[in-house]
């Protein structure tokens, strides 16, 4: 297992396969002025498979596919098969809005996908359209049903909490864990992309402590669950008597950088070393050249070695290069 410069075990690679999306969440993607990576510049299934083989050889075991919306890749099933064919790959997961899961879930499971994280910011129909734009509750439910029917579980529902948009809806979402074994996770809004994007995120920021207080006002004190993996970015709880899990992911108010075990690569083949920094290492040109496995491993280890100790939001430093859809989660 590779160690970074701060002696952290890095064994988890998040792979963005596309930066396009079929939604336009208000805190992530504007309606106009977007520029996407041309299709010919996206990593191919074979290139992704080659990268995963190098990563496994270096000690990586856990992988996640993200976007944008990864189900927009017409060759997503092939990408999953390429990854699953590599000996040593452990968990392989997918982050998705779930809209296309009703027609894709069985094939993705058959290809070797283990489970999905499904992004849903509210269960209120009106606010769903305000926050996630173009989404509908019927699509959300169909995606959940398809994931469960295909065995892509345990199902994790990710909610980005945004002040004055969906911050009061967290109680309804948390209540779903009373009868269902879902993991409902509330994520703090991060100032990504610089300019108006970052300013919006700071103005609409809701700390996890406030989200938790709203939930506990309704259900009483949450029961803390044991920390099974120190690198898990979610701090997990349960409503008394509930079946599911409530998680809080707090990169801004309660940074977990000291236990971070993740690397990210963009759809265009650039290692992005930390969500809240600009630093990147390009690997795509080497994937498309005659570079051997040893050279690719050198680049991976270079990226691991340059991974920063943590973010510097308190000092006003953030990622001005990319927004979330351009990096993956």
C-alpha cells in the first residue's frame, strides 16, 4: 500500500469517466457557459483498465467511478468489466444521480459493479426541481428501486446541504433510515471553482453540526456508530431503533484530511491531488504513448507523494481550477 509524504496509506482511487451531466444542480453546474471535455480526450475503457492495473500493483484496492454523471458513458459497462478483470480489485462502486439506473443497473451489476451512491438533495418535489433542476421524485424512486433490485447495495444516498434551499429537508431524509437500511449522508458544501461558484458556496454553507441539531431536535440524540475504518470520511450515527445509518461528511467544519486515503483522476486523465487544491499530475499522454507500466507507476507515485497534508480554507486557499463535476466526488 503506497504511503504519501505524510505517512497516510493511500489505497482508494476515484475515477471520473465524464464531466457531462443530465442535471444542473444549482451549486454545481450553471445552465449556460459550460465547457466539457471532448469525447476523444476522455480516457478510454482500455486506458482506465491499464491505469487500474498499475494502481493495484502499487497497492490500491478500492475504486469508485464518478463524473459528471458516469451513466452517460455509453461504454460504462465495458469500463466496469475492464476494471473487474484486474486481479486485486476489491470494492468497485459508482456515484450517480440514478436517472438511468432503471435500464442500466442489471447490466452494470453483471459487469462487476458492487454498489452505488445515489445523489439526492431533497424528497420535496418542488425543491428538488429548484436544487437539482430537471430531476423528479419519480426518477429518484425508480433509480433506488433499480439499484436495490440489482443488488447494488448497501445503498448510500448523498445529500449536499445548501442554506435556504434544502437545509430544512434533512429531517425528512434522515427519517428514511427508520424503516430502510439506507445510508443517508449529509455533505457540507465546498467552495470549489473560484469566483462566483466559491462565493455562492460560502454564502450557502451549512455546517454539519447545524444539520445534526435539526435532526436531533426531531428524533432525539443520535446513537454514534463504531468507526470501522479511520479513513471513512463519514461520521456515522443511527436514530434509536432505526434500521439505517445517518452520516455527516464535514470537509469544511471538521476536516478529515489527516486520515485521507484517496486519490482522484479526472476524465481527461489528470491526477487531482486534493479536492480543495489546484495541483494536478497529467497521465493521459503517457497512457496513449508507448510508456511502460513502470513509467505509469512512477507518475502515480509522484501524484501520491505530492498529495498535500490538507486544505487551507482557513487561509483563503481553495481549488479555483475545477468545480465538482470536473473532478468527480
